[in-house]
């Protein structure tokens, strides 16, 4: 049987969710699998009383996860907001997996997302043959979530046009989806809620209306506060990637991960880690997610086109690709950083040489 490339969160961590169910001591809301306290434990990880280890899905401020989960236990929808690469989609998926056991009721927001993607569509063959009926309606993930008391996910909400966004207002405020063609409505079952993600850095962002903002509780997911936290996030995700993809390479040394993270943090902040030197920042966001991608790509290069040991030449191509989005301005920023920072840093000569060879 062909192996699945990527398992959904509820499949990948089914054992952990089942163990949390067995150990449950707190009240579980209607149509939730586990209690809000257990959902937070699932997200941030740790040992249960019986010694079972829960792997962390979010490394950061536990209080943010408590606020997010508490929101979903009310009648307010949740908006996860932040810069690209701050684990908004990952948190959204794991919230839905832990609460509903189904993270697949998702709408991917784009500039082309129409109102029928949020409300409902029609099976036009049946519509022509039978006329308007419940049987000729094609349910959306939101409609399905309302009927079954599950969590619906909307990714990149601000990429969707403002008029389409506002089709959510009645759903979130009245907990009902009108079907005027049939003079009826779908009423939400207990347990239904919406988890949306958004960021304000992409081109084509459509601001949420005040009416829609009021229907959400917003939790801002920040970039990792310190280098140690960011290194741990990258390390965990990269090691999982190597296992999942069965790459023919050794897992990266912590020093290599630290170098990538330090480069990204310095260019992001516009100052070196010791605070002594100001540097220019590129137009790219250089998020934690991009640092993970750089290391993953380097491991693939080392595994398939090297000896399986991660080298500076394997990392540099990904670093340059992440930093230099504008071939003129960003390239100048990277060259300047190489000359005034990388060149003079002990133990970084391999990064400097590999970069100069690629430029």
C-alpha cells in the first residue's frame, strides 16, 4: 500500500490523544474529545501522571494556548494572528485535531475564494433535475462543522475579499446558516466554532471589517522570544522531518541549526546578537518556518548529493534563497552582512566561502 506523505495531526498523534482521553479528570465540553486543560497539555507537551510523554506541538508561552482554548470553549471564534511563520496554521490544525478529532474541515483563503466556499454550493446536475432541495446542496467545511459540532478552520482569512469575509458574520453571531432558496437554515450543533488565521505582511491583505473583528477573540502568536526557544523549535521540527521523509542523512548538529537561527534573527532585528553592530534588514520575513525549511533543504542536499553530513555548502543555497527575495536590494543586504559579520566571526569561514562562491 502506498504510504501517505503527510498524516493529519489526529492521525499522527492519535496515541497521545487516546492517552489523554484515558487520563481525563476534568469536565469535557459537548462534542469535544478531551477537556480544555487536556487540549493545552496536548499542545505544549509534558509528562502525564502515569509517565506518558506528550510531545510539544507549540513551543512558547503556555498562557497564549490557554487563552486560545478558553475562547473555543465559548461562543466566540478564534483568530490566530501574527507574522508569517509563527506556527498559526500548525496551532490551528492541532487545536482542531485535539478538540474535534478532525482537522480537515478547512477553507484555504485566497483572493479567488468565493462566498459559496464558506456558505454552500450547489450540485447543478441535481439542481436542474430536481430543483432546489437539501439534497442538491454541496456542503462546505463550515456547514459540515455546524451540523456535526466540530471545529472549522479558515486559513489566511485576510486573503479573502472583504465582501466574502462578511458572509461569516451571521454564522458567527447567530450560529446559523440561512438557506434563503429553501426558506430554511442550518443551526449549529454544540461544539461548533471557527479557528481562523491571518497575517498582515502579505500583499493583497484585506482588512477585517469592524463587525467581523468583534466576532473573534484575537490571539497574537509572536516570533520566538529568544534564540534558545527558536533553536529548539527548529531542532524538533527538523528531526521529525528527517524521520518522516526517511532522508539518507545524519540529523544536523545543533551548531548548524544555531548558525541558521542566528543569521535569521540578526537580519530580522537589524542588529548583531551581541548588540554591538547595526545591520540592514532584507525585505523577507525570515521566520522560524523559513529557518526550518532551510535546514530541511540542506539535509536533502547532503543526503542525496553529498555524504549525508550537513555542510555549509548545503545550507547556504537555502539561506540565500530565504534572504534574497529582491535580487538587487536584498542581495546588497546579504553581501554587506557577509563582509561585516560572517567574515569576521570565528568558526564561520565555511559559511562565508560557500556564500561567496554562490553569489
